[in-house]
C-alpha cells in the first residue's frame, strides 16, 4: 500500500528527495539530479522546504527520545542490545558552519559562524592483548615531513576557527592518512556506525549523545571507549553521561603540543626533531609524567612572563603544552588502551566532521540559525549512518490528517 503524506509524495519518493538534498552540493543541484535520474520535477525551494520540515521532525524525535532517557526512573536501566556488542566507541569532535539570522527577508543578514557538535557511535570488534601490541611510535609519526604537515594543519584550524575545508593539510585528511598508512592488526574494526550532529549547546548535546548510545545498547557492551580532543566540554560530557566509558584523548593532538614545545626549546632542526621523537615516544608509551617533569624543570629556570613577552616566545608556548598534558594525563595511558584493543585517535570523528562539512559548508553557503541549520544536520547525519535510518523514519511518519486515507469512511446507511 502506498504511503501518502500531505505533500502527496510516496514514502519512497520522499526518501529520494531528502537523500539527494543531503548528498548534493546544493538544493539546486539536488533538483537537477532528481530531474535527470528520477524524472522528478521539483524545485530547489520545495526541496529546501521539505528538508527543513522533515529535518525538524527528526530533531523533535531526537529530543523526545532524550527526554524519555533523562526522566526515566533512577537508577536508569541500560537498554540491552539486540546482539552482543564486543566494543562500543563514542567519538566526538566539533565542526563549523556559517549561519544567518532567520526571518529577515531575502539575502544574508547577521552572518556568523556556529559550532556544530558531531558524534560517531561505532560498534566495533577488537582483540585484547597481554602486552602492548605496538609499543614503538608508528612510522608516520617518525616522518618529519608528515608531522610538520599535520601540525601545520592543526594550527590552521585553530587560527581559522576550525574551518576544516579551507585549511591546507587539514586535521581530518591528515589523520585519515595516518590511519590508512599505519593500520595495525591490534586496531579495532567498525561493524556499524551511527551519527549525531547538532548546533545545540554542550549541555543539551551531552544527554542527546547518551540517549543515542543507550538506544543502541552501548552501555552494555563488553568494552567501552570515549575518544575526543582536548575540548573541556567533551570531558564534561564524558564525566556526566558516559562515566563507565574509558576516556581517551586523541594522540594526534598530543603530537601537536609536544612538537610545538620541541620547536620552542630547540631552534636547531636536528636537535628539535630528536627532542620531538623522545617526547612523542614517551607519550605513546604512557610516560607523559617524564615529559611534564622536563618541561617543568625548564620553565622554573625562566623569568616570569610579562605583558611584553611575544606570543611566539618559548616562555608562552611551553606553559600551554604543560597545561594540556597535565589536564589530560589520565587520558594518555595509550599502552593500556592498545592492550584492550581500543582506538587512540579521534580520526573517525574527524572523518565524520569532514563528511558533514561537505554538505553544510561551501562558498556563499549560509543556513538559517536555528531550525534551518539544525534540520539539514539531521538529514545529513541520517544519510551518513548505517542501517538506513532516514528511510525508516520516513516510512514510519504519521500520515497527514489532510490525506484522503485518514478521513473517516462514511457510515453505511441502514437498508
């Protein structure tokens, strides 16, 4: 039986429209593709309208699920997975998209950047090991040209406000290279991925992440990991909503900080590289306390920082590295994580950010701040998830009360 809603589109047709809206570079391009491939004549304006309407429904569905999760009786009972989960990993990272003030007429009004929060929920398989399966620093992190490109990309992201696609040698692409060039047998393998993306605050996003993880039975997995960068709100979310998950800070960010510290203390190229190798190896092997001790000893011999101290001075760079390593030292036990078969980088989250950005970022692309921007993130995240959640959502939507199928049948007259 055909499912017709108030737009008079069959569910399968509506799915095609929204899928093209999510994977095309623009609504105009989606309309062209639908015309050429599906012989469906629909305007970009209508595609935009459908995306906002159904994306908002998806956001509402997410929020309702989150409310049910939060307000269930305590202690909360974790949802059992349909099949046992060997390893459940939550990867999180932030992105960016440009937005504008809504309901201001034609054109772009009050253009500004908004942070997107993105999470990838991976069901994984992995092995456990009695000893560290890869105790030596991977070759990619011993390649000077590669490391310099990697750190340069990370710095560009910070300077440009995490503008992933505009930064050369971006973190996402560089980390993809490291994962492919140094894939080791101990690394966990993904069997299923779910995605979540939103413009909401971290206070709102944390419960939504937990509700999504619970719906997939993650809290009853055999192994639990929460992987992110150094953003403080990531670890607030982990502490409040994922306390049983092992917290792991992305090793690539550690690389950035120790390399910058080595450059600050060793201006000569050969000495700088050797210092970096020593510190990177120490962190990879879980000996971050040794690195901190050396940095503290150097810092205590320096004069105090004044208002005239330049930002590039070692006395200003070293405290940043010390703070980062100190704040995250409990999340840098990489030998233990590898023995358990857990990921030690957030490359999977950063890959998701790049995939989200391919749709929501572009030249002269601005989204309505609020419902419009939130809606397209929901559609894009659904398309990027395994298991066809967008098709399932469309097929289960209530039919519009204006549909002829929903009108009461006339009562039969008595004969």
